């Protein structure tokens, strides 16, 4: 068989096995493959997929996409929703087809999410040289476009001889299924090698299981962590995405209930506790709640569980102000467990570590004053969000009220999706989540254009769950601003082609609201962030005349059902009704887009926190001078080394 035929059959027979407590789960590692064909893969992987479609279409189902980057986003979103038990492979042509995957590779690796990228490459034999779209480098003729994947991938290999396929896939899947190392795995496939014939051992094509490792904590580490917790007066848990990937949310709830230690969560950790849990302070850091940030400032011990401590989480290292602060970090990845000069790094599975730590702390509970403080700050923030959701501006409404209306119209099991712009910060603060799968915001790379493609990947995972009887179906609601929509909305066509019911709430505010607000706070007066006609005399886009674009009609032209909500006094009620109408549509009816306009100048409630973005140290603009004074004051509170 050819290299490509062996590749496809091999991928179709790979499974992950995962044990959570007494339950064991087994599922296909690759439920399918995305691909856009061109020279490089049309006669290789494309031929192999077609051949299997004719003989056994269940082995490796092929799915179309409209952009290679969007295909990788679908795969990553699928992986996150399945808690890294499954993902998709993505095949591309050479040249621009391959380089379109670079952003997807960076996103996957930054988020620690598995995706298998199979970019085609130029001829290994150089028989036809240079070929169309080949990159020629005079100082290194073996360099191709695909070498750009090396720093973006957790594993990279190039199969220049057919026999190399065996080890390349073995090493690649080892990394792909490793919770501590996972990310983008890129295997570069020269187009001539894909079509070459080789003898393939039967054992290579047999079914294989890849066990997801769940390492136990060291007893000494647990004992030391428990001692620090007992000695602390004001401990605080920061829960990240690692809690969810370890299926540890129930153990975290039991731990908080037993000890009384409050919990703040990162973007990836939203859903670790229901929003109304008495121990949940909600989001922490630059886009956090005042409740979580107030207790973080006073904490003398931070217990980080499954977090990589992004700068938003630590408010650029200003969130923690106790001079004697210590860290206990529980993480499956050593790079995160040792961050911030941790006093006790626990390199282990989050669920197993929480079980061991709760047993070690039998009889322990925080002082009553901390529980009272937790309840007071939580009540204050909940009232703040209630007021924001109740805002009624006209004719243009606030994004706060839009979020509240959508949140209220969705069921607890439904999933909200977002990635970039002002929405992620506002959702992190205010979105009320009851289900651990209910919140999916890509914020490690915060990639504009991820939203619709990512939502499609999540919906695929939800439909697969329902088909297996593993869970009831979920509606997936993408919330996206006009900026991100314009970056990449083409996968709506994919949803139309497959009849996938994906609900999109498109918020039109005629600009980049998030960066506009940031620009204003830095003294740059929202420069270059509005969608306006060009004043050629001043070469400015800062006028009041908005562009005559109609994104609702754009979506309709792609075959999407569109619900338009016009500005006025009843926008919020109409929006809630539109979401309910979209949810009532039957599965298989295709995508639905709800178009609503908002006022970008109405801010979300303050986090009473900070994010470090440098301000010009000298400037002639008075606005920049004032911004620098504010920046310097915040900078004085920054701690270069924590722990």
C-alpha cells in the first residue's frame, strides 16, 4: 500500500483509554479527518480517503472545510470538549495550504490541546525542483515552508522515506495523548512520499490503545502541602483548565465543601464549580470578579490547581499583595507546578491530588472569618452582575445586557463559545455557568476568527456524545463581535453543507471594542479601532460615518437562517426570544445567526484589577502623559518574583 493509505488506515484504528475512578472509557482518537486538497495531498491522502470511503466509510470519515486554519480550530475545540480524549487530523496541500495551519498550530500548543497536522511538503527526491509554491532558501535548500511549524509544535517530524512513517506516527501519538506534553503534532509529508508504495507490517495496522496517564501525587508532597494549608490564615484556590481535563470538578467541590477554602477560576477553569456555589468567587485576575480579586489581594497561600498562571490570572503579578505569600501548585505539567517559586510543587493528576489532599486534611477547616468574607464579597459581585444584566439602553444596548439575555435564554447544558475581543473578558466576569462543559472561551491564544469554527467543533463533539448515548445533546451558542466575524466566518458554509445546528449571536458595534478601550486607557484615543470611512484629508478613520456593511445579509448569502434584531426599546426581550426560537429549531436544520447591535462605549463592571500593557514613556499627547502616570502607579505594585 502507499504511505498515505497506511497513514489513513493506521489513524482509523487508534483509541484512547482513560480511567476515572472505577470507570474506564475507550473511544476513537481520530473520529475523522479534515482536508482541503491541492497539489501535494490530492494524489496521496486524498486518494487514500477516497479509497476507504468506497470500501469502509466508517474507518476515517472525511469532512470538508473552507479554510485550513478553521479546520484546525474545529479539531482543537473538539479535543477540548472531549477533555483531550479525541481530536481530528488535518490534511493540507503544500505552500499556502500548509502555512494556513500555522496559527492553528500555535493556538493548539498554547492551549495544551491535541491536534494532528499533516501538511504536505515539496518533493523529497527533488525530481521536480523547484515545484509550484516551493520556498527556496539559498543558505539551506532542505528548508521548506513546513519548517515554520517546528517552534509551534510539541512534536515535529518530516517523513522523507516511506519507512519513517512508523516511528513518526508512534512518537507523534505519544505526545498527542500525553496530558503534560500535548499540543500540535505536525508530521510533514512530501507529496512524492505520500504516493510511494511500501510493505506495511500487519501489527502497524492493528487496533492500538493509548492510555491517558493520570500520575499519582507523591505522599511527601501532599503532606507538605497540607501543612502549609493548616498554617495559612487566608488560603485561596485558583482553579484552571487542568481541573476539567482531569475530570476533577466533583473532587474540587468536595474539597471546598470540606475545608471552606474559596475558589477563583481562570478562563479555562470556568465551570469547575457552579457559579452559585457558596465557595465560588468566580473569575480571577484582570478579567475577574471583585470578589476573587479582593480575596487574592489578601491571601497568604495560593493553591493553584491545573493553572499555568497566565498574566491575566495574576493581573500581571499585581493580584497578590501579602508579603509572605506562598504557593502550592498542583499540575500534571512540571513547568506549571514550579511556577512563581512555589513552596510545594505537586506534579500529579489534579483529581488524584485533591483526593489525597482532602484525606490528609481530615478535620481541618478555615476560620469562620474567611467564610464570612467570602460570602460578603460574593454577594457584592452578584449584585453588580444583576445590575449590569438589567441595563436597558436605547436605541443601542450594552453588551452587558446582551450577555445577560443570552445567558438567561440558554439551558444549563448548553455551551457558550468565544475567543477574542471584548466578549471574553466580559463573559469571564459575568457568565453564569452551572455545567462544567458550559463555557468554552479560547483565551490562551485568543485568536480572532476561532469562534464559529470552534463552535462547529464543539457541536460535532456534542452530537457524537449524544449518538453514543454518553450524554444528552447540547445547543452550542457562539457569541462573536463583528471584528472576529470578519476575520473568519467561512465555516458557516460547512455547517450549511452538513445541516449542523450551530447558533451564532453576532454583535455588531462597528469596530474593535476591546482594543479600542485598551487604546483609550493607554492614551492613544482608540486610534485605528473604529470601522469608519477614510477621511483622505486627515488620513483618519476616526469620523462618525460607519461603513455601509450588512453582516446579516452576508450570513444569509451563505445559506444561514438569520434573525435580525433592530435597535430600539425592546432589543433585550427580542434577543431572548430569538435565542429561544433558535434553540427550538430541530437538529439537522442548519445554522442560525442572530444579529444585534450594541454600544461599544458602555463598559462592563470593573474587575478592580490591572493588566500590564506598556505606555509610551514620553509623548506630546496629553492623554498619553496622563496614562503613563496611571501606568507607573500600577507598575509600583507589580512583584517581579512571587513565592
